[in-house]
C-alpha cells in the first residue's frame, strides 16, 4: 500500500473530487490504465465537452489524474498514474483503495 503523503495527496481534496458521478465515471474509464480526453468522457456521460473537460481538470488538480498535452486542449489526455494502479483492477491512493473488477488493464482483452 502506498502512502498518500509520498505523493502529496490531500485526502479531503481527492475524496471531494471523486464524489461526483461524472468524475467517478472518468476514474472508472481510466482505472485500467487507459487515457481519456474530454470528448471521450462527454460521449460516455452525455455532457458537453467543456463540462467534461472541467471534470477532468478537477481530477487533475486533486492529484487523482495526470495529463499529457494533445494537439490542442480538446485532445489533452488524462490518465491515472501507474503508481496508483499497482494491482490489477485497483486504484490505490494510499488512504483508500477502489476496486474495479470489471476493468481490464491496457493490452489485455
């Protein structure tokens, strides 16, 4: 189990970020190592791209997700860092673990 302090995570900020159905769906989509952009989340949740992008930024600011720049902001790729996904189907922030048994790691079919 990792220690949240090692990564500078604030448990209150992380849990507040996760306490939203759209952001929870984003975490579920990223739990296996997949990267998603705002349009992916918008398609899954029925939200507009701007709203989905705002939800992804909240996850990033809380330390839940990281990002890589795309060609423009519409293609910014968000992902859960591997350090939080050491066990298959588990996202571990050090102070809490979330299990996603239905999520396959990247590269597994």
